[in-house]
C-alpha cells in the first residue's frame, strides 16, 4: 500500500484533485498530477500552490478534476496542496490600483493645466493671440 494515500482510508474529508502545471506540457504529453487536500471548496479551474522540487519548493498548479479515485497500490508519492490562490482578491487589488492611477493622472493633468494657465494669464493679451486658443480650430480640421 502507498503510505502517502493512507489518509484517504482514515479520513473521509480528504479529496484527491488532478491538474496540470503547464498547459504546453499537457498539450504535448497529456501529463497530469494528483494532489491531496482537505479544502472542500476547491473546484475545477482553481489555481493552487503545490510543493515541487524546483525554485522555492513550490509552484502554481491548475486543477482540472476534483474528487478523483486513488490507486492505493500506485508507487507515486502524493503530496498535499499548500493552499488556494485567491485570484479574486488579486484582481480586486489590480482594479483598485487602476482606479487610483486614473484619479492621480486626472489630478496631475488638472494641476498642470491650472499651473500653465496661471503662468500664461500673467500676459493675457499674448494668451488671446495664440492660434489654438483664439481660432476654435480642431486638429486635422
């Protein structure tokens, strides 16, 4: 018996999930991997962090199947999922940052416009003679 699968015999809440590391590797070889988890919320298309023997000892993995049957006689050593990647929180942070940058850019443009107008207002007569201000013409028109 495979001791890394023994937990499935003593705890009914353990789940086996299958997935892929690299979509290109999967296209070329069809290679999938199985991991263990207690997380009942994990589903297909979730990204999770799993242990590896490379980099910092972990990497991202995409779940393609959940609650699969295990082969208790398999020689493969099955590992535990480290945790789920919270993409929703990440995407919310990106959206908040984009909103902040948009507001900062708008404020900066407003500030620069006000500074330029203040500087040019020192000579109101010159300001009135500038072609783009006095003509009402549009670019390309």
